[in-house]
C-alpha cells in the first residue's frame, strides 16, 4: 500500500508545472534554513550570552583593580561602576572600607546573603554561574596598595538567565516561522518567475525554430547554464538549417535527374523505335518482293546506315548512363586539352575552310578529371565544327575567368534556347541520314559540368547568328 501511495505521489509531483515545482522546492529550502537557524540559535544562544556577559564582567573587574592599584579607593569612580549595576565591596582586615555610608552594614548584610548563594571564586578568577542556576556573577581579588592588602568583592546581577532565554525563544518561534514563510514565499515567487520566464523564452524559441521563423544570424552571449543551452540550441538550429538547405539542393538535383531520366528514356525509345520500324518495313518488302524493293543492294545499304546511326545513339546512351557514376577528383589543363582536341578535328576544319581563332594562355587548371573534361571539350568543338557553315569562323577564348567557344550557325531562328541542351534535340537537317546527330552531345556537356559544379552559360545571338558557350572558372 505504501509503495502504491509513493508511486501515486511521485506521478502527481511529476505532473506539476515547473513553476510550482521550483516555487515549492525554494520555499522548503528557505523554511528549512530558518528552522535550522532557529534550532542552532536556541541551542547556543545561552552560551553566547554567558560568554559575552562574562567577558564584559572580567573587563570591568580588571579596570576596577587597575584603578585601585593606581589611585586607591576613588569613591567617585567606584560610584560610576555602581550606577552601571556592579556591587563593589572593599575591606581590609575584615573591616569594610567601601562603601562608606550609613546603611553600609545593611547593604553588606544583603550582599553577604547574596554571596552565600553564589559560588565563591578564588582571587584573580571569575566564572559564569548560569549553568548552576545562579543569577549573578561574582569574583574576589586581593589588591596591594601602599603596602596594605585590600580585599575586593564584585557582584553583577545577571539580567536574563538560561530559562528566560529559552522561554523567549519558544514564545517568538511562531513569529520566526510566520516571517520565514512570508519571506520564503516572496523569494520563491520572484525566483520561480525569473526561472520560468527564461524557460518559456527558450520554449518559444524552439517553437519558432520548428516553423523556421527564426533568423539564422545569432551571436553567442555569455550567461548561466540556461543561456548556454540557448546558445547551443541556436547553433544546432543553424547547423540544421544548413543541413536542410544542402538536403534540398540534393533533393532538387535528384528530382531533376529523375525527370531527365524519364525524358531521356522516352526520347531513347522514340529514337530507337523509328529506325527499327523503318528497317523492318524495308526488310519485309525485300523478303516478299514487293514492288519498289527490287534493288536489294540499295535498300541493304540504307539499313546498314540506319544501324550505324543506331550504334552511335546506343554509344551516346551508354555515355549518359555513366554520368551518374562516382565523381572522380583530379585537375586538368584545359588549354592543353583544347589544343589536343583541335588536332583531332584539324582535317574537318581544313576541309570546310573554317577560320579558327584561339586566344588562350599557357596553362589553366580546372578541377575536372582529364577523361570527363575531354568529353566536354570534344563535344563542344565537334558541334562547332559540325554546325558551322563552310568558310566561317570559330573562336576559342580561355583565361582565368572563362573558357568560351563561339561559332556561326545556319537557321538560328529555328533553334529554341530553352530546349537546345535537352537530349535527342538536333537541328542537323542538312546531313545525310547515316551522319545525323543523336542530339546527346550538349546534354552530356551540361550534365558533366553540373556534376563537377562548374557554372556555365550559353546563348544564341540572332544578330551575328552565333552560338556562344561559356564555362566559368572557379
């Protein structure tokens, strides 16, 4: 039963708001402190008072002794001590010398009766008589003044004894407790409000962070543990925002890749399906000796050319599929690679009498592996040579900021800048069927540049009828 009650109380305490928990704990702490203080004070107050009065009594007695040793019996000085509550008796050879007044005998008799109720003290000694239930302090000393021995007895009534002190403490205990409770309630309320206000601000901050309505800019501030927790929450939020931003970029990239994959597959299906249907029709006509297909050598050559075109398309598709493989690191001199690719196309450039203008420095490193960069430059130069009309100009510029190639293009008004880099987009209408482009060259270039995070830009200038492609250097 006690275990169940304990569990029930524990659950109720755990369900309390933090404000009341803090208030309750602080109040109990302050009340417990006051109770302990009261107990300690009540236990040692008598001892403290006894010691204090004993020290005061000893000090006064020493002053009286010094006064008598120096100046003898100075009634004026001794009377001042009497006014302070001290009873002083000086005698010599059992004859009372001070106080010297008419009722000295009656006073002496009174004090003698008092003396019989106190503990007699040896010369030069004094004690506290509280513990024995007595109500006064007393001492006796012998003083040598001008070769005469004097006996000094000093008495001092105790104002409050130990029983009275305990009685006073018991009477004032309720007031101590009441004042302690009021003060502890007030302090607990202030402390709880202060503490809970900081917690509520932190909760509000976390709520705002959950809706991403908090500014990312934050400067760490010094403070207590709650402020340190706030700093850590801010730093965690900033790192989370950066991670989410990177995740969004990656998601958009994957989404674009998926969209491109779907477009690519639809285009590939169409590009392969059309020549296959054409070849099947041609071969069927030849097999069944349909009119128009008598020249089998001619139609076989057409089928062969279509197969070559399909072979180039399949190779291009394989190149595209390999673009999603692991990105390799490495640096390549783009200027040297440009000259190497130009040597491959030198025969075609001379055959079409194209004017080639190359303006580049000695070395320009880019963070793209040689094989990938070769595909980029080869596709760009190959397209420029292929699409440039005879006797036109191809310009190549390379510096620390950009690598650029531009060439003249016929029928530029038929080109769509938005879709020119899409797969299977080709404007090669004047070429023979076997030499027609599969439209993957510029798509491969753009995909590789995005893969290695190099900015690019291309444009169609309708006035000069030039196609310009730029790769911006990092």
